């Protein structure tokens, strides 16, 4: 393809993850037991259909996972260091894509909290819309392949 590209910083809409006025509700954590989907030990699991479970995970990782859920870069502005354990649930809106394992999943409960409300109530964190520099890949050149 003779693909040529470069990275470039571009100002785009982002969310800033910060500590809510009432303070963080996160609990310091460490890995315990055997890693599994319910005990991801050193990471997160879920993030589809309204669940995110973290064990011994940094807020930077949480921001990255929320970026995937919200389809917008989330920047960690919490200033919280260390690793945390949490179980976080919210009601995805109808535009939330279903993953391969979600084909037969029931529709979300419309009376449940949004991701923004649940994040504040359950973890003591907020997401604020902002503009920020985001690294993007820019394609400089691409050619169709030869028939060979």
C-alpha cells in the first residue's frame, strides 16, 4: 500500500475526569486472588452494557476505558495516584453499541443512572466536557496494491 502517515496533535472535544466536590469514593486496592473477569487484578473488565470492574487499577487506566465507552478521549485530571478497586454500573443509552456477547442482552433499564450520574454517585468522580490536545494519525499517502 506504500502507506505513509505521521502523528499530529490536534485540539478536539475531550472529557476531563476529575474528583467531584464531595471527594473521591474510591478505595485503595491491590491484587488478591486469581485473575478472572470478576477479579481483573491489575486492570479492568466489563465496560460493555454498563459495567466496569477494576482491581488494583490506576485512574489513567479508568480514563482510557471510559474513552472507549464514550467514544471520546477522557483525560485523567484527578491528581489521584495509586491503584484502586471498584465496581461501577450505569445504564447505557440506546446508542451504546452492543458487543459480540451482548446480542441477546436485555435492553437497558431506562430508569437507571447515566454514566455521568453513576460516576459521581458511585466513585466520587466527574466528567466535564472540554477541548484538549489529542494525538491523531494523519495518512499522508496510500496506494492501491498491484494485482501481483
